C-alpha cells in the first residue's frame, strides 16, 4: 500500500475557490480501482491549508489516478489558485 499526504496552500483570497475545485476530485478519485481511502481535510489553524490523505493499493493504482482525466482537470483548475503543494509518498511501517 502507498499513502499520499498532499499539503496544499491556497493563494491569499483563493481559499474558497481552491476548496471548491478540490472537492470536485474527491468522489471520482474514491471510485477508482485501487483506491482504499481518499479524504480531503482543512486545517483548523489556517483555513487556506488543505490536506489530501490518500491510500492506494499499489503503484499502478496511484499512477492510474495521476493519469486520470479528473485528476488532470483538478491540477489544471487549481494551478493559479495554489501557492504551494508538498506531496509526501509514504509507506506504512
């Protein structure tokens, strides 16, 4: 299994627009083969910081997700709304 922890920071004033676009990616991603968990979080300390917590069965499932039409549309739609994006690809120990 592969866990993804993606921390995304909105540009100032773009918090709600970014959240709206991020929400569009949740259901299609959860429906993908190999998706175990796909959850969007918002920081309680900074309303412009969001975290995707994802678990995928394997590398092939993760790659299919990244290559999917809805993920590519999400990345395009959020490019100008995002100040920073940090992605941690994790293995459970």
